[in-house]
C-alpha cells in the first residue's frame, strides 16, 4: 500500500512540475513563467529534486506494471531535466530543512517584483528588515497565495511527496495536539 501511495504521489508531483512549465496560450501565469525561467528579465528555471526517491523506490513491491512504468517515467523526467538546472534554484528542499531557502526567496522576490508586491514589512529594508517572503509562502500573509493559488497547491504536492519518503517516524515532528494555524 505504501509503495502505491509513494509512486502515485511522485507521479502527481511530477505532473505538477510539468504543468508549471507549460506556457498558457491566452494569459500566461506569472508564476509559471518565473518557475520555468521564461519570464522577462534575468533568471533561470526553478525545480525541485526527487531526493532519495530512486533509491527508496527501487525495491518497492509494486503489484502492477503500470506502477513500474509510472516510477520509470518520473525518474526519466527528472533525469532529462537535470542538465538544465542549477543547485541555487532548487525549491522545497523539505528533506534537508523546513527553512525558507535561497531558491524560494528568489522565486518569490521575482514574483513580487513583477506584481509590485512589498517584500518587507512597512518601514523595513531588505538588509535589516523583516522579510514578508516566508509569510507569503506559508500563507500567513495571504497576498501572494490569493493571487497565485497554484503556488500553494504545488508546494503542498511536493511536501506530501517528500513526507512520504521519510524513512522512520523519528524524522517527523513529535506527536502532540496541533492547532489549525500550525498547519
């Protein structure tokens, strides 16, 4: 059951990555343009990494050939993408840290620049001030996710994929009562 769940969620995250790279014909999404590196101005494409998916999934007991094909296609898709990506553009490295990373900052800063959204709290500067960018990504400040809801969905799909690859429960947060605002 875990094998099916892991491969299906990996496939969903891979499809989401592919969709984020498609340029819409009528009104292209600024998020998709920035993610794919096609937005005006400087900037390369962003991506997320599979982490240990290849190793974790190589011995899975998959009951159907379709699941083996799906796993292979996920690995092939990311292998084909790898030569075009820079390490500084890796988003959502949840397997390493839950911290707001350099790539997340670059993507959100580009979006804010295109949309003229503030990046720091009122009266603060970037150098010594409080950045709004982590709050935009987490949804604490709703401005960015209200305008680009696909960012929240994409973040959550990648998070779910990486969460399913956690090898033991010791790597997860401790069990305790959680409030909705903790999500």
